[in-house]
C-alpha cells in the first residue's frame, strides 16, 4: 500500500470552530527531481510540494499527496479517486479526457523536453539520430514522423536511471527527457556533470505544468490567485530548486557555476580575438 503524504495547515489560520477541509492531490510516483520525487519513506518532496504546501497554508486547507504510477494518475482523477492532479496540461491525454470538463490552473512552471547527447555529438543533424533512448510512457514530440517512417528506433527504459545509463554507454544516439531533470540527475545523483548535454538544434518541446481538477474549479481559481499574489515567493522557489534553469539560453539545464565559467571563457576568447584595426 502506497503512503499518503499529508500537509496539515496550522490551526491558527482557521476559524475557531472550523476544521481544515482535506483534499487529495494525485502525484506521479517517479523520481523527477528537482520538480518532485519520493524520499526513502515515500514522502512527496521537491519544488511542487513546496508550492502546493504554501498554497494550502495560505488557503486554510489540508492536502494529502497520493503517489500513483503515471499511467494510473489521469484515470484516478477522472474516477474522482483524487481531487487534483499534478502535473497536468490541457495538451496531455486528450483522448482520455474527451467528454469530461477539466479545470486547469495557470502555468505553475515551464519546462523543455528534448534530446541529450554526448558533447562531441552536439550540433548534429536530426537525421543522424537513429536510436533514441526513452523512458516508458513518454512521447518524443517532434520525432513522430521519423519514428513512424522507421528512421528512428526507440529504445525504452523503465526509468531515468536506466535511460541515462543506456545513453552513457552509447547504446543510443541520444536520450529524450525533461532537460532540467536529466541534467539534475547527471550533476547531483550520477555525478557525471556534462556527460550528456542538451542539443537545442534538435527538435524539442516547450510546455508548462498545471494543477487540474474535475470537481473543484473554485480551488483552481484560488490557486490562480495564489500564483499571482505570491509570484515573488514562487519565483524564489523556482530559483532555489532551479526548475527553470536557463530555459531561454544556450546553457539550458546547466548549474550556475558552469554558466559563469562558460561566460568567462567566452569573454576571454572575445577579448583575445583580433579587432578590425589589428587586421
């Protein structure tokens, strides 16, 4: 039986005789740090937990986090077994959601999914991708036509750890995943920083994570107000967890010290380059 992670808001936030209303948030039972993951005791942790806990405390409600396998999370929401789903997107699972009215929050955090390759392969043409490592359940956006045409063969892994291992052994030409999460894993867990790098010249997808609900549009609206009113606090959490690290730069996913180092190298090279008057 999977553990339930509970966030109980302080009673001082509630009316004297009131009890905090409790809601269940269905979350993904996968390692997806720094966005979210489960610790050794099955407790939900990460950026998402902090944002949702802060919203709960601000709203005087209690949240229970129910980890579920990714493929069971949306059905649980549609069967009203959970009150909310995180993360979600209007663009995900559209066939399963047909005929059901879902309510989505504003974007909580932006992301980029793309291909990470060995540094020496960065900048290659898309047609050089013949075998692509994938985690089961993921869809490689931008590569569907090449896959359907037999130009790219997918090699599936059960989780991020196995997929990264496969890519590092050069069993594939690249690995398709969330860029920030894959980079975090390489830097902080696998201790192989820079072993694989995001290639922005290959097809990639930008999107956002949202909170969704079938039964509680009023709380989704409240969450939107929270995101607007506490924008500075949410931004601080994003910076602390680096969930949007350099999403709009060539250094996407890299830790700040590496970005600073590369910028110093670039500045040094520019300073040493001959000017027009030197030619």
